[in-house]
C-alpha cells in the first residue's frame, strides 16, 4: 500500500521519545487511512490508542483546534 506504518520522534533524553504506529488500513473509494493509531511516549509507559470506526472525507480549507478546559494549545516544531 506504500503507506507510513511507524513514526519515531527522538530526543537525546529517551523519556521524551514518541513512537506512533499506524495500522488496520482501510479504504473508502481511492482514499486509504489507518483505522488504528497508537501513540506511546518514552520510557514512562504511556500509550494512547485511537480506533477510527467512522470517517468522512470532505474538503476542509482550515482545520482549527480548540483546546478543552484545563488544556493549553502548544505548537509542535
């Protein structure tokens, strides 16, 4: 399928490393997307698993993020 399956973001401090795994690829028409996204952070044993059960592909000009209560928006470089 020629799709990215793993992403590693590394830092000198191993606790700040982030691993992202994409899997369970599905397709809608000509669009292919990962149905399972797993994000793990460093050696702190933290893991987030996202399962996409329903998705719509619409043309979006701007995607904006609105943080919830007690969360702040941080720009990742």
